[in-house]
C-alpha cells in the first residue's frame, strides 16, 4: 500500500540508485506489482514508476491468461510474471488457491494455456509458478494451505502438471518465434 510507505517514484528511484551503485551489472526487477490491481485500473503511478526505473517490471498475475496484460500508455518495458498458479480440489489440499479449476487435467490445460499466452506476448520475458510444493494442511504462517504445487506435501508429483510443463518446455522457442506447431 503506497500510502503507508512512500511514493512509488521515490521508492523505485532510490532502489535503482542503490542497485546501480552496489550491483551495477544486475537487472533491477522491481517489487512484483499485483497485475490485476496496478496494471488494470488501479494506481497507475506504481506501474509507471516501475517502468521508469526498473529494467524489467515484475508483477504477480493471478488470472487465467496474461494475454490482455498491458503496461500503462507510455511505459514500454519487459514484464516478468513473478507468481501465478491454478489449483483443484479433486485430490490433495483443502483450498484451490487464487485460481481454481475443476481437476488436475484442467490444471494442466490452464498451465499450458497460460504459458503459451505468455510466450506469445511481446513484453513478457518469463513466468514463475507459485509454488513448487503444496502448502501444509495446517497452513503456513498466514494460514494459507493451497493445493497448487508441482508436488504435494509427501513429494508425490502432479503428473498432469509436470507433463504440461515438459510439453511447453520442449517447444517454447518455437512458440516464442511464432512457429506454434
């Protein structure tokens, strides 16, 4: 919440100056804005300030597709999606997370669709799944206990999700270059 901290412009400028002084050959990825709030109809100041000072704008994008993701007008920067996931209740945990689907097959389909859309987006340079392992039934420190992992709490893989990831990984350069098949 920017009103409780400092203005976005001052924040991103200060961090960039420190980054360039202490780690001059590193990319400054920003602070992971929440894409559904800042980029689409929310406080534009944060997105504009991030685009002005960050090398890559990082956002969390919990939607079924990143295809409609756009920076505010005048802000043309690479975007990295810091978090996204899909969960289902057909096995495992008691909560499907921030984006629910019906079952594990739909989870795999949603993953393939999301990453394919990201690969065809001109500004998106990467996506990061949240998270590798499902959360404990008792929840983490904030009570979150989502069924969202590539593996469950007993290290049993989500075969459907892993196969979807492998399939996308095998053709990601073809998809990115426009040769979809």
